[in-house]
């Protein structure tokens, strides 16, 4: 309803400007001011299109169950078409209309200054509201009002030149054509990108990928796509999960949707496709007593951890590194903190000699889909070999 209110404001401003320019054009006989009158009338029709687009954008019907979001972009494209019509009318008058005397009085100049200030102020607030709501039709309308400020300034210069016997009426009218055509093309290009389902910007997709990948139970983000529809965004992603339980997977998907909406504004829908992991490796973690590979009898207090990627098919070590336990010296809940740290390392299996049943780390690892295995081996190589054979 708030955006719809801006549509009504636009209708009112356009009607006011059309009335004022009509009065000046009738009294002065200026071609440039008459062109601005035509411009205003097109703006008035465009404002009505804005209002229609805002009303239709949030409606859903049986025939359109996904909503009429793109109605706003259709409205923006319609405004561009009206702008091109304005440019044609102005150019025709400037090139082919017969010469006529132009009258220039001080009150006309003062009124033209006022008609430039009104759309300038209105466009500032409308553009801010359109960007805040990510509404293409409001942004399009605000930009058109800013072009109107320029073209009114040209009409003012043309009318003022008559007082100095420097008739610039037709020149100003042709300059108005150039400004109007440029704005119309920009608006049409933006609208067509959305109507043809152009992708979201790459930086937005990268942000979404990072948000999804930060979820501990997500093993891999395979692909992310997205598109605009009106002021809304629709996102799809293919993700591989470590958890197999349907209820946990469903909760994770809802959490992913909430995190994406929090990180990226104006996201209407997030659709996560659950896919099988494609990684050729299993990532193991094991607590070590020393960097040489002796498996520690402790979990949270182990000074080191080995992180090893083992081939699913051949069992070869594709990657191996030993890192210091970042939580070995904390006083409280070190086991839980270590488990959370391992989850962030995207490990698949944790091997430990310490029996952690009923303790906090078990629940942290289980919720993230990380498998916890008890081993009686004292060396890392033996523990990994036994894990693969089990």
C-alpha cells in the first residue's frame, strides 16, 4: 500500500505540471514549452501505468500462481515506450512546425522555474523510496522526473532567449529529444533484462553461495542461480548435505532460506535442490598427541588434529595436514568448541580414541551430519586404514 501511494503522488504531480505548462504554452506560443506539455501528458499516462503496475505486482491468481511480479517491469517498459512517443512528437514539431511568434513574460519564467523545482524535489523522494523497496517502476518514474527537470530547464532557456532576440526555441526542442531518448532507452533496457530473466549480478550470487556454504551440514554448494521479477528476487541452489534424515534436511533447508533472506534483501523465494555429494574424497579428522601421527587418547584436550582427505575409490591420501588445536587451552566446553571447529573445516568423519557417548561434541557433530567413529588404533595411518575397511 505504501508503494501504491507513490503511484497516486506521481499522478498528482504530473497533472499539476501538465496544467502549469499548458497555461504557459497557451500564453507564450513557445514550441519548447508545448513540447514540455506533451512530455507532461505522457508522464501523466506513465504515472497511471506506474499505479497499475504496483497494484498488479503483488496479486496471485489461479492462472498466475507465482504472482504478477513482472507487471512492474512491463509498466517500466510501457513508460519507456511513452518516452519514445514524446521524443517523436517533440522532434516533429521542432523540424516541421511553421514558425510562430513567441511571447516571453516574467511570470512565465517564474512559473517555469517552479515547474522545474517541483519534479526535482519529488524525484528525490520517489527515487529513495523506489530503491528502498527495490521497485523498478518507481525508480523508472523517478528517473523520468529528473529528465523532466532538464527538459523544463531547456524550455526555460528557450523562453528567456526570446527576451534577448536570440530565438532558441527549436534548438531547445531538439535537445529535449536527445535527453528523452537516452532515458527511454535506459529504462527499456533495464525492463527487458528482467522480462527475459537475466541473472542476478555475480556479486549477489557469490554472496548467496557464501551464505549457503557457511552452513555446517552443507557438504558442497554445487550451483546457484537467481533472477529478478519486479522488485523481488528468486534464488535456486543445488546443495549436497551430510545429513540423510528427511526431517533434519527439511529444517536445514528452512534455515538456509532464512539466512539467504537475511543476507540479501528482497528475496521472495529460495529453492534448495538436495543433490548427492560429488566429492571424490572423504575428509577425516583425528586428534593427535604429536605432529608425527600418534592418535591422542583425548578429544578436546588433544594438542593437534590431523585433517586428511582420502580417495573414496583408491584410499589414497589426496591431502594431509596437521594443525594445532585452537581450543586446547580453553577452560570450559573445549570439546564442544573443538567439535564446532571441525564442523567448520567441513570434515565428514571424526576418529577418536575417547568415548564421547552422551557428551556435547556428539550432538554438535551429529546435527551437522558428521560421523563420529571410535577407534582403538594408536597411529593415524592405522586408524584411517581401519576406518576404510569398516
